């Protein structure tokens, strides 16, 4: 797995590196990141609260770095793989929010990954990216289970917009304002309203509510919820999860989140 940009400063350095290949050298790259950290210590415009976890399968180093950086700047966590053989056998529907797959991988075809995942029953949104421009390839990708298709070259900003679109559809939400009864969420701006009145949530509480809102009316298992809050690390402790849930209930109304004993939690739609 390649995971180059671990901080906001490295994220910015990665974006610069796309246009200045000499920054690809590790020592120069780290120096560039440190310079950005000193000159711009606040990094106030970079959202660091991860709302979704993305699986990126792309072998091109420059493009991969650019996409990784763009998604990190949108507040997403990203697992970046460069070979088909490194991709998981199945997509974990509970942890991966969206997969981005290149068709032309050095050890296989991205279509084979897509067919395998769909054949095993995964419903995770998948966006195919490719340099192949003919209509037949696009049709094959969409008919094979892809939710969207992007032909290279494209702007990374367009990809992040398409990620928001396919995950919104997956969560059965028609607009960027997600609704569950009198509850409204705006994932990009971290705004929550109950009966039109804004509610202040901590970043962890907001992420927790968003994960429940992805499956309104369905029970989200406790262990799965704990893993979703830390997709790149160890799941948070159940005791910590229960504290966050208690605080969330107090702020949005205890009746909105129901505990299904021995299973998990459900957000009333």
C-alpha cells in the first residue's frame, strides 16, 4: 500500500509534486512539506475530519499522488494500492465508502476486480477511471457494475464531486442535504439541524451521526460502527463509542437513535 501524504502539509507538497517531478525525491518532498508547515501553520482550509474511507487502485505515481492529495483535502481517508493483486478479495461494505479503480493495472485489469466484487455481492459504489476512450469500454464498465466512469485526463476536483454523488445515491439521499425525519445533515459543511435549528456537534459526534444516516432505518452493528470511525486504524473502544452516542443523543434527541440490544444502533428515518 502506498500512503504518501500523512499530514495536511504533505498533502500540499504532493499536489506541488505533480507539477514538479523533482519533488518526488523523499528528502526534497519532506523538506517541501516542512517548509509549507512553517509558512502556513494553521492549514485552516483543509478539512481533517474524515467522513468517508476511499479505496484507490491506481498504478500511475503522479496521478495517484494528485488524487490522494485531493481526496485528503476533502477530509477523506484513503487507502492507495498500485496493483490488482494487492486489492482486497472483497470490498468491505461497512468500511469502504467508495472504490476508485483504474482499468489498466500492471498485473491485471480493473474490470476483473469490479466483476469479482460484484459477484461476491458488494454494493459499495465503484468509480472506474481509464485512459480508454472508446464507447464499448465505457458501456462494459457501467454494465459490469460500475457506478460512474471517468476518462483520463480529468480534474481531481471532478472526481471528488463524483464521489459525493455516488455515495449520496448509495445512502438514498437525493441532494447534498441529507434528511431523516426532522433531522438534516450537510456532510460537506458539517451542519446538523433538528426542526430547522442548528445543533453543534463535535467532529466525532458528527461522523457518528453521518455513519448512522448512511443507512437510515437499518441497524448498524456496533463493531462495524466502531471500525468505520477509524477506517485506517484499530476500531475505537466500545466504551468510547457509547460515550459519543450518549452525547449525540442528548444533542439531537434520545428518541432518534435506538439501541438494538446485542446488535447495534438504528437512526429513525
